């Protein structure tokens, strides 16, 4: 079984965390057979925390976890914390394959997506 684990910072503001969970739901609905599970996890403040989300996925029989850092830039969480935490999870679950995907801001096409949304939102003529 394969899972996509969307990793976000976490917020004291419940609505912000709910937004990430809704994103995971939309991705799950649109991913077709690519993933058996799509879930979100948070690094701080909110739950589920990353280790708890991974434990739940493993308990459900997931053997392949793609970790997607839902961050715009390569700050400390992307560069240090997430790789360290995933390494810990690899040690805790040696039978599970983990892969860290590029963070949101590094994805090919993100600039085009942003620009298209700006054109739509501001009612600008597209190029």
C-alpha cells in the first residue's frame, strides 16, 4: 500500500489546520489509484503529529510513504527537521519505504500556477 503524507507546520488557529486537512481530502479524491491513503500531519502545535500519522499508516498496512513538505521555501523545517524526522521513522519502521518529495515551493510549474491564479483573481487578461 502507498500513502501520500502531506506535512505542514501546524497552527494554533484551527481553521488553518483544517485547511490542510481539506487539501489532503481533495488530493485523495483526485489521485485515483496512485495512493491508497492521503493524510496530513503537522510538525508543531496541531495533530496528528508526523510520528503519530506514520504509526497510523503503518498500522493500516502502508509499506510506501511519500512525504510531501507543504512549505513554500526551504527553511529549517524543510532542510533539517523533516529529513531528521523521516530518518527517525525509517529507523522505527525499517520495512517501510520512505521518500521525501520536493517541497511545494520547489515544484515545477508552481510559478505558472500562481500567475494563472493571479490573472483569474485580479481579472487580468491572460497572456
